[in-house]
């Protein structure tokens, strides 16, 4: 028993060019934390955006997101400390303060 397959030729094949055209092109952006240009899809830029977001929050909300809610069992309420650990939160606090100082200097 052999199986037969029909191919729909009305659809355009996906080529490298058509796939690349569908993805947004990364931009070059200035990173204050790294002191150089980085690509907008890089890990450095993602990190800077996270730090920028945390800096923009009111202090109480920032502490809640970083340290979590004491006794919380669900992942969202554990905060960054509950997911990434204390060392990651300490590093984020240093970066938040550093970005705050950079922004104050203008």
C-alpha cells in the first residue's frame, strides 16, 4: 500500500530571502551601561532595557519585583530573586544605581 501526497503549488516556497524579509532588522543603538553601540537584538540591549524598566518603577514596586513577596509560592510572586537568585538581584541593583547616576549626569 503506497501513500500519495498532493503538493499545493499555489503557495510560494519559503526561501532564505523571504524569511529574512519577514524578520525585523536589528538597529544599532547606544548602550549607556556598556558605553558603546550594540545591536537592538543583543543580550546587552535586553539587559539595559530590563535595568531601564526597573529604574522607572517606584521604589516599592521595584523592591517587590526584585525580592518577591515573602512566602509566595507562584513563580510570578517570587520575584527575580526567587527565579534567578540573590547574586542576580545584587548585580541588577548595582546596574540600576549605575544607570541612575549616568542619567543624572545627562
